[in-house]
């Protein structure tokens, strides 16, 4: 069948530990570059959500006071996906300078893009869609689809970044 050669593909997978995805995290997002003036990265805190398996809480990801929950799907180590329920990411007044629709900036995970995590390098690559609804629940409009990179770092690295003004 293969004659005198073969093609082998190897994939490295490290053991999953939810605690590797808690603590300090550097966030880079295309949303920041479009809607937050002069912001390219943010340093945020994350913590494991007690009572919810393989779930972390990302604090103040887009706007202060709006935390997001992210769930790690560990069923298949070769398909390390992250999932997120629809949530509120902020207020339209803060995001756009005026209130649109019901005033809430909604965030969801689009089905056409795969968001995933890496256990060897402790990062998450997540696609999100943002939208605004009217007060009656109908759609006011779509803001866009954005990609965010979450990279977990040590306390020492976080201290250096804070000293540098991040």
C-alpha cells in the first residue's frame, strides 16, 4: 500500500489542568483595536469557577464590571475546544458613546469558527460575535466578529507588565 515510504503526522498534547488557565492573563483582541482607543493588550485576572467543571471566569475582558465565563471541552484531547454561552460584554453607551437598542453589548460564540485552547502553551484563541438587541428582544444590529487571544502568564511576568504600564 505505501511501497517504501509513509507519511506520519504527530501532534503533541499536554495534560489538561484547569488551574493552568487561572491567574494573570494577557488579552489581545481585534475588538480592542477597533473600539478601544490606543489599547492593544490588556492584563486581566481569571479564576476557576467553583461548581462548574472546566470553567474559568475572565474578569473585565472588554469593559470593567463585565466578566465572561469560558468552558473548556476536554472530551477529545486532539480537539481542544472552548465554549461560551451568550453573555453581556458591556454597555453600548461605553462602547460607542451613545445608547443603542436595549443598551447591552451582547457577546456570543459564532458556530462557523472554532475556538480552541492549547494545554502546552496555556492559551485560548476565541472567536466572538457582538450584537445589540432592541428592548423587545428583536435584533438591533450586529457589531461584528472578533478574535481574541488569551495568554496565561506567571505572577512575575504580570508584575513586569504592570511596571511597563499594561
